[in-house]
C-alpha cells in the first residue's frame, strides 16, 4: 500500500476558540488555524505508542524535579488572537513558574508551551509540518521536537531558526527548558 500525503481537511468553517471548545465531540480531532476549523483523522497505533513513551518519560522527569506540567495529546493551546489559532501538540510542557497559583484555566490556555513535541504521521505533508513548527515557534515555544518514526530521528527546532537532526544513540536533551532531561533517540522508538 502506498502512503498518501494529506493535509488536515480544511472545512472552510470560520469560528472562535470558544466555539471550537464547545463543538460536539466525534471521532475526529480538530484545530483552529487562523480562525478556520481544520479536521484531522485519529492518530495511528504507532503514533500513539511513540507519543505515550516520550510523554511518559518527560512527565516522570518533570514531576520528579518539580519542573512543571506535561500535557497529553489533544490539549489545546490558544496561540494567536487575531485570527484565533488553537493548536494541539502531541506532547506539551509548561514550566512550573508559568502555571498560575490557582492552576490551569478551564478551556484552552492562552499561552505557548515551553516545549512542544510533534510525532509525524505517515499522512503529514512537509507543508503541514512546517506550518505547525512556524506557528508554535512564532507563538513563543522555546524548544520543539519533531519526531519522525519512519527514519527513527528527531529534528530539534529552536526559536533562532536553527534545527538539528538526531538519530540512534544521539542524546535528546531538554536544555534549559527541561533541565536534566536526556534520553537516547533510539529509546523513543524501542
């Protein structure tokens, strides 16, 4: 079977972040990109396993060292007001000092996470991935990891525009965003 490269389905429907939040739940996933509702298919089993593995590793480290909170796939962050954009990372991290004393808000959080992880699906196009990387970094994300299951590699993106590719026994680390976090890239795919 030949994998088809797709973009999320552009619905043409304009809406606000609040309307997206109250949208009836169905089998699809949604994001709001520049005020337009975009429909995405559910993730594959491999995608879910890799996302869970890396998210679990980050959660354990962040919790052990009181660094902040790790959020699961489909957690929406409102990263733009005009037009409204709500993106959902596969894994997101917000540093402890940025979490309000009363906790996270209900609905979508109007901040950019400190770290965003995107696990590439077989149907993701390069243009779609680049738009997500640009949206997240332009919103203020301090570190972004794009995980490629097919090549068992991770591309690390920095706000400066620098990107580096890591594979195999290379070390993926949290830098000053998640201090002390490190794992070999191959551990993500084990």
